[in-house]
């Protein structure tokens, strides 16, 4: 069963799945770096960045910092 069919069935019985889905996406945007969110959800990096900014995610440089730590560890 695809997502559209499931959503239609839930809507018929009064469950609005979109609100929960959107809330879950914003929760992820607040917790994850935009690049990770983009890859996880298959959305454009610009969209992920905007969502992260809207949620007040203050860690946009997280992925770069992790990469620097890995480089220092390997040297």
C-alpha cells in the first residue's frame, strides 16, 4: 500500500496524518544537520536548510566539525 492510499484511509476515519508528518519533519530539522536531513528525507539541501533555520537549529556547521575531528584523528 502506498502513502497516498494510507493517507486517504486515515483521513476517512478522521485521522489527519499530514499534521503529524509535518511535526515529525520539523522535529528532525531541529535535531539534525541540514545535510543529514536532506539525505534522510530525500529533500533538497536548500529546503532542509530553511527548515533547520525555522526550527532554530544552531548547528549548521556540525558536519564540517565532525569531518575536522576525523581528519585530526587520522593524522
